[in-house]
């Protein structure tokens, strides 16, 4: 069990900067998720910690120990790879025992740990099989088992669920969370799937182009994104953005989106006051746009006119693709809505949950 | 819609018939070509076997017909008179020794070229590839002088070294291809598990390229089994003679007992044919394993 610290870590491949001045402190027993689009440096960050890549600048600590020049095997870590990387010519048992054998662990101890991990993962009956005789889900478990038996201080996982089908992915997601609670070890997890990040992480680090955008709890990341990128990346369907201008007075402030104008609640207006008259990016999540008939009580609703372009019934909700001017945005409304394709409708924006970003810096105005 | 379907049906059917006829013709043609080719490949072997069972005069009178009297004695004669047992053993030693050397040196060199970043790696690889372009006969004279200088002329290890050098470009090139096709994550997983470089090579990588090594070993083994020129030049003492040289010694200056000669050839060919038939499935797989990547 150990904490992990990235201190001004930079990694360059030739001229390409894969990770740029990364600073994160990961507490002991935390489940930290690196998330971001492909090429954002999340996997590289993990590989730097594993010792599979060398740090160009900066320091990485596991616990209090500087590990920049420590070999991967001596870092007290275990890693689960995206492709699982099981040794194809060894049985499941040998795959799991390999690391322990190399560490000269007594045979009885190896046997005990492998059996225990196998029982935990429900793969006791597969121990004699070869990897190619296993399904994707089973292979994934073996890869996890191989990490568990090592009893490392830190677990590293590089998109371990991306090769599973959707249903199995959801199931395994929950199991991984349970595993984390049970093992009480630091988990560092890489994914491009924001849903995985949201459901599993105690904290999430959002990366883009090698630069850390925001590290926070899933809830804070969702409710208080620091910039446009984080706001758009976290949440599905993504947040709607409109180019807008703040107009009116300090007491009566409006967001003018060109084809619509919505009133800003007074307490938000106070915060936004210095930006009055300036161009901003106005963001609102699909679930904060309601069919007026089913608007929840107590919200500060602002009506907006739009035409319905497409409707998608999800069962428990309906996605409305709405058009105002030449801008399409998505609303996630009650399934009882009477909106039909081609209709001109009025929807309610919940102004209590709006997001406003500076157009130049794309940073949240708070 | 339904009208359209009805009208287009006969057209579709006739098109189907045409394509079926075309398919039959093309597959018939393919069979004809394949049968002709296999005849070309099998005929000389059948002729060799046939001739090996004839008496000398019968062979001279009707070389193309089936033997009238089966002369199994040719086989006992070739085994006894031409010291075939010795040639056989020599060939076996040469093949096992050379192939083992090739596998050991080739796999290590191939692994280094495939996986390690070092200065001059690319040039070294091109150097090996260039080696494949130079025909062995061109370097025969300098090679002879070199081996004589090293005091290895007419020794087994001298000849093995020559075989090793001749095969190295191809073997190294193939081996690095095999290693390249193995996902890097396996190596990384082993490294995190705590394996040393040597252990990764022996315990993880080498077992995974086993099909490739098998293919290489069979091909190179067959080549050495049949090799004539190097064996004649570098190991031409009676006690070192391999099969091709031994069989050749049956041919006299004024008289050659062809049926006996063919019996010798049949005995020498047999192991290769058996090996090839037994391993053909494996060979295709191994050949492909290297071909897809690298």
C-alpha cells in the first residue's frame, strides 16, 4: 500500500511531448482514473509509473521512494494490460504464479495465493487451461489474478475492459470497484471511457494533449468542470455549448445566444458581473433542459423556442435533438413528452445548473 | 416492388447458371494445372524408385517401363558396398549440429535486432539482408582459404561453421520477423513480473516462436541434408563424407551402376520426404507466422 506522486513529470518522444508537466498526488488506497481522448498521454503516464518508459523530466514517487531509476520489477507494482498479455504457452496457474516464482516465493505460499485469487475471481476451475481456451472475460480475470497474487503496493490498469462486450464491461466494472474495496490498495486506472471513469474512480484526472485539465471527484468534475474540454468530455450525451454574450445590467443579466435570450439567476449574475458585455460560451447539460409539462418544481426555468429535428426514445427518457437558428442541441426529457419531429416547441432551461466559460481562455467563470 | 422482383427472377436465375458454369470451368482448369504440376513433381521420384529396383541391363534396355524383376538386392548392395551407414550418420551429425547452431545463434541475433534499440541496428539488419543476395559459390575460394587458414579444413566443425555462415542471413532475417510479431506487452508483463532479460528470452519469447523455429529448422535441415558443394570442398575425407558425396562416389569414371545409384538416392531422399509430409501442416503455419508481420 502506497501513495503515488507525479512531480513536474514530462515525457518527450523526440519532438512530441506526450506528457507535459504532470503534477498529481495520489493518496494511499485511492482509485484514480486517468481519462481522456486517445493520444492525450494517459497511457504514457501509467507506463512512466510502471517503469516501462523513462521520465524525461521530473520525479515519480511511490510512497516516499523516488522511483525514476528503479527497475519495473522493484517498484512493487502490478499491471493489467489492455491486451491482457497472458503468456500463451503457460497454463492459467503458471501465468498467475510466474511473478511469484521469480521472486522465490515458497511453493506452498504460491499455491495458497493463486488459489485464493482464483477463488476471488471465480476462475478456480480454469487453472489448468491455456489462455487460448478461455473467453475474453475469463482472460481478463486471469490478467487481474496475475496482478492480485503479487500483492503489490499499487495496481496499474491500462484500459482492461476495452476488449469486453458491453454487458460484460458493466458487470466487470462493478467487480473492479468491489475488488478495490476488498484489497484496500491504490488503483491507478486508464480509460478513454468517461462512464468507466465516473463509475469507478474516487478521483478522476482528465488529460488532453499531455496536459492535465482537472483532477477531482466524479461529482465535482461533472458539476463544476474547470473548462470547456472537461465539461464536454464528461457526461453523455455531452453538454450543449452555445456561443453567447452576457447582456443587460448587473441586476438583470441575460445570456444572449442570438436566437434565444435567458435570464441569469441573481446569485450567478454576481459572479458573472465582471464579464458583462463580453463574449462567453454558455453550457447546459441535456438533462437540465426540460419539457415544460414535466419540468421539476422549484427550478429557475427559462423558456427557449426550438424546432424538433430528431427524437430518440431510450425507454426511461427521450433525447430530443433541437434546432435553434443553425445550432443543434440535445435535451433529455421525460418519456411522456408530446414533442414530435418537425414541431416547434418551447423547452425550459434549468438556469440553476448553467455553465459559463470565457470564450478566449475556455475556462469556467466562477 | 413485387412486380419488379418477379420480372428480375429469370435474369437472376440465368446469371446464377452462368456463374456456376464459369465456376466449374475455372475450377476444372485449376485442377488440370495442379495435376500437371504434381505430375512434374512426382514423376522423377517415381522414375527414381522404379529404376532403383531394376537390374543394370534392364535399366539400359527399357529405362521408362515398370521393372520386370524386382531387384531388392540393389538396396543391400548400396548399403554394404558404399558404406552408406557411415554417410547416413555423417549427414545426421551435420544436420543436427548445424541446425542447432543456427537456431541458437539466429534466435539470439534475431531477438536483439527485433527488440533492442542500439546504434547501428538498422545497418546491421540491412547487412544481414544483403548477405542473402550474395550466392555462396561466389565466395567459395576466399572461404576455402579462410577455413584452411583456421585449420578447419576437412573437419566437421569447419563445415558446420560454413553452413552456419551461409544460412545466417536468412535465419536471422526470419527470426527477427517472428520476434517482431509477438506483442510487446508480453515482454513488458514479464519485466514487471520480475523476469531478467535472459529469462524473458528463454522462458517467454523463445517458446512463442517455436513454430517459426521448427519451420526454419526443417528447411535448413533439408538443405544441409541435400547440400553437395560445400560438403565436397570442406569435408572430403572418406570418414567425413555426407550422403550426397557418398552417393556421388558410386559414380565411377568409366562405369556407373545406375540402379544401385538410384537405390542410394532413394534411401537418401526417404527421410526428407517423410519429414516433409509429416510436418507440411506445421510448415505452412510457421511460414505464415513469419510472413504476416515483420
